C-alpha cells in the first residue's frame, strides 16, 4: 500500500516563549506530525532569507516533510509569534505582522503538486493577507476539481479573521476541524446560532462530509449526516497544549486516509494530541 500524500498550506513560524523560540505554525505542526505518522507530506509556505527561515526548513526536512515547495521571501522576515501560557498550559498569542508567510505566491508547480495529493490541509490564519489567501484558494479550487479531500482546521486568532474568511473557507472545505472554543464565532459567521442542532446545521449549510470538534481534556466529537461518534479524552499531565490540535488533525487525517473506523481514528487522534500536551512545544525535540 502506498503512503498517502498530504499537502499542507499555510504559516511556518517561530513561537517565542519566555524561555526561548520554538518552531511552530499550525500547518507546519500538522505537516511534521503527519509525516511522523507515516504520511508523505509536502509543505507549502514561505520563510524569510534569514537564520530562522533556514532552520525552519531544516526542521521540516528532519521530520521527513518535503520542502521543495517552500518559498523564500528576501524582503520579509520569517514569521514569529509571542506566546504565554497560563497555569493550565493554555496559550495566548501575539502574532506579528509582515511575515514571509503572508506572501506565498502561486506557481505552476503547485498545481501539479495538488493534482497528486490525497488530501489538502489549510487553515484561516494564513488567509489574513490577500496574496497568501489567493494562493490557498487557487489551490483549493484545483483540489476540488479533482475531488481531493480538503481539511479546514479553523484557527481563529484575533484580529486576523472575520466572518467572510470563515464562510469562504467552509465553502472550499469538505471536512472541518475546530475546537469547542471556536464554535460560537463559527455559528455566528454561518448564521445558524439558533439551530437546535448546530453541528448538523454547519454540515448541511456547507455540504461538508463531516466535522470534528475537539473539547480539550473532554475529548472530541465527530459528526456526519449519518453518524455521531464521541471520545471522552485521556488523562494527561499537561505541560502545555500548544500544537495539540494540530497533532490531533494529523492523526485524524491519516486515519481517514487509511480507512479506519471513525472510533479508531478518534482514539488515535486523541492519543496523539495527549502526547503533545505532555511535552513543551508543538513537536518532539
């Protein structure tokens, strides 16, 4: 059986914790974990012509991620994000402007890459800039024309989203992953706040094949038009939760591509996320 091919679109950056910088960015974290779990993964992003950009590409490569589609933007720095965590390991972010990942450009090589993919992953944060948003949406159009699954991992970071980004992203996805903390703004953007069954309302309005809502220590819920599956979560000694959702999505994506039952896929995803919570940073050192 050939290894599944996943393409991850979006930000590659450095999280600046009080004790130092750590490699990050939800799409980059997803790419590393998907590669660790046995996927063939290509990362599409941009870094600056600087030491942090060079190291980011080296880290991606060390996890087995294909980096030949990474772009280098000489006039912009590799992205950085200030991170603080509370007593329970929950992070707050200060995302810095004018990062290289705001300038991902489309090229013919990306079309051929997406045509070869089994799944395309994308989020909302990288769409804060018009240029990167246009590139991502173009890629999703190509994927949709080939009936390639498109996973939207909503990543709502104030002030870098609005209702139109949420709606447009949903229109271009067929599977949605989000956290319970993001449910209210998603319902508001979709205009279904009064629905008696909000998850089903999102599914039906955007004709999604399925959605997954993570609930932190309480586990996760999978919902399709015909099936609801829940996982109650796992006891974990939390160091921090940075990147846990990205690891969850990677494990869930691989489980779906392998054709595992939903219950097994949720179990695998929750175990993967719990393991991330038990060490500092989003990826293993």
